[in-house]
């Protein structure tokens, strides 16, 4: 299948602005502009900003709750994307609001430390510490700790996957994982890395610059950097993994879903046809994106609540066209 027509128009528009690597400051500004112009209208939820006391210091966070939420219910600790270099609470605000409403759960979004100011392993340390903090204080957030999931998009999904690996058996229990277009293998050797290296929003050059900024160019095969290379996936939480057919990172998520299934972990993998990296954050210009994101949230909320009748069967080996 080819690109969705709205996605094609968006990429054509982006191409008019030129290509090539940008500096960190410009990239951060660009992500804010993209979120403002292309993000869906924010859903009405209760929102409060707060600071978490982590070993690295004070960490900004944002808590979301559906307006009709039960006193105590399921929750999700969410990590934004941006290559561990850009992105923040504001660039992913609309996504978190949509997920809170559609999943009928509370969300705590984490503003982990970014490179190059804070290179590896700052982000993963913050991710592990932030989830542990929320789990310990779940009641204060109105979250049932037995129904607390972890997730994120892009590089943030990679953080979530690695945090789940590091907390396995030693930290607080994780009910489930939600991984949206996850970045899981920085070796960048798959078919999708070659097929969509340019012209599909996230490009190979940007990934290379992110790797350099994070200071991990010399050890991209380390599972702490590339969680898709973790040799042992047993004992991990159930996962919902969403990829896009025309995404440079598509095969990362597909391979991880297949390996989770082989390890006996319940996993649902959906590859969304005609879509690109971060499509779920482009609801103003891709009409299909917002209903897809709402469906993602609804099914993940069902997983957290144990409502198996509303969870799709596993598709770990499905290939995008």
C-alpha cells in the first residue's frame, strides 16, 4: 500500500522547506511549531503540572485525568519522543490528552533530561526513577498501582521498553507497555531503515545526529541504548506496539513484537498502513490520525482494566506493504 493521500500532501509540504540536519535549538523549535500546527485540538481533561523528586534532581511532569475519572483507576507513565534531544511536555500535550480520554486512565508525562546537555545514560536513569516514583506514590495520582502501565512514542517508547527491562523482577510491577513507533535499535540495519531513510519525516540523518548528541555512537549494540537487542525478554509486561508502514523505525517495533511473542509475552502489534513516523501527533492534517490514536488508547485502556473482549488478537509477524 502507498502513502495515505493526506500524508503525501504533508510530506510534499515539508519538502518545500528543504532537508538536511538541523542544530539542536532549531530542531527543538521545529518540533514545537509542528505540534502547534499539526497536533489535534486538545481534549478536555483535568491537567496539573508538578515536579518529581528524582535522584538526578527535580523533574517536571504533567498529570492528566479524564474529567469523569473514577476515584482510583488505571494509569500510564508516558515518555515523549524527539530522539532524546528534543520534545517536551508541551509538544506531546495533545497526544496525552487524547490517550487519557480514550483509555479512560490517568497519565503522568515525564520531562526527562535531554541530550546533548545531559547525554547517556541520563534519560534512561530518569525513566526508571520516574516510573518508580509514580508507582510508589500512585495513590496521590489517583492511580491503582496494580494497573499502572508504561509507554511513550518514538525514542520515548524506547525509554519505556528499556525501563520495563530494567525494572523487571526488581522494581515496581508494570501492568502493560504502550509503544508508539518505538526506536529500539540504533544500529539502523533493517529494511525500513534503508527504504525510508529520506523523505518520510524522520530521516536517517536526523537519527545519526541524535546518536551523536546522546554520546552513544560507539556502543549502539548495547541493550541500554538499543532495547531491541536485549537478549532475554522473558518476564516482561504485556505490550501493545504500534508501527507505521512508511516509517524508518517500522521494523524495530515489528521485530520486538515478534521476539516478545516468542518469549511468551502477550503482545498486540499493529502496523498502520499509509502512515509515517509520529502520524498520531499530526491530527490536524492527517484526518485518520486522531481516530487511530483514540482507538489505540481505547484498546490499551481495556488492557489495563483487564477487559480482554476489547483487545485485538496478537499480530506480531504482520508485515507492512
